[in-house]
C-alpha cells in the first residue's frame, strides 16, 4: 500500500522499458543476453575490409532473406511465433512486448515496398545480418541472427539513421 491508502499496482519492468524505448522512437531492441557468453573469436592476422554503409556485404541466399522477411512480417503484424526463437530469447518477450513493437513501431510504417540485405557482420563469432525494410511511411533496419538449428538468437529493429 502506498501512503494515502492507494494500492501499488504491480508492474512489468521489462514492458515499461520497452514502452519507454518505443515512445522515444530512438531504438527498439530485442536482444539476447547470451551474446556476452558467446566465445570471442581469435583476432584476425590481416585486416578485413568493411563495406560502406548501405552497400551489400554479401548476397544472402533466398532462404536466408525469406527467413528474415518472415520475422519482419510477424513482428509488424504482431503474430510472432516464439517457437522459432532460442528458449533464452523466448523468455525475453511477452505478448505486451510483441504488441508494443507491432503497434507503435512497425505497423505505422505501412505496407512493405522493399526488403534488402544491406550488410553482414560478425560479432563475437555470430553472423549478424542487417536488412532494410522500406515501407510506405518510412523505413527500419532489422538486425537478425540465427543459431545452427535455425532458431533466432538475436533480433533488433532500429531507425536507419540511428
């Protein structure tokens, strides 16, 4: 009970944080805490060229691009199948998070006009693919990675200018 007799309303801290990010419009991230536990690859003896922003780092297989597009569509329409996610990732999302991302970030962008891979990078031994979703009312970058079994281990949506 609070002072004055008002009962304290239970809160979902994760949902509050997601709504704060959504309201600010700066960054909507849905990440995996397992990244820190991933093995760090040995340093490369020779420098690796990094493609310019917006340049395709590699051409994804049609299957990979289709998997990424399925996740974008699912989040945009608020119908995410969490069975496609690593169990540790599934625990980070609840119905409110999916609804918030869909309603406040992705659905307002409107219908999708193009979905293109803009780069691929490696982070702590994980291949991270970045796709740009251009829609009728704006664009968003989707960063995504899968494990060897094809389950999503990382997904992040952010404005292209962020």
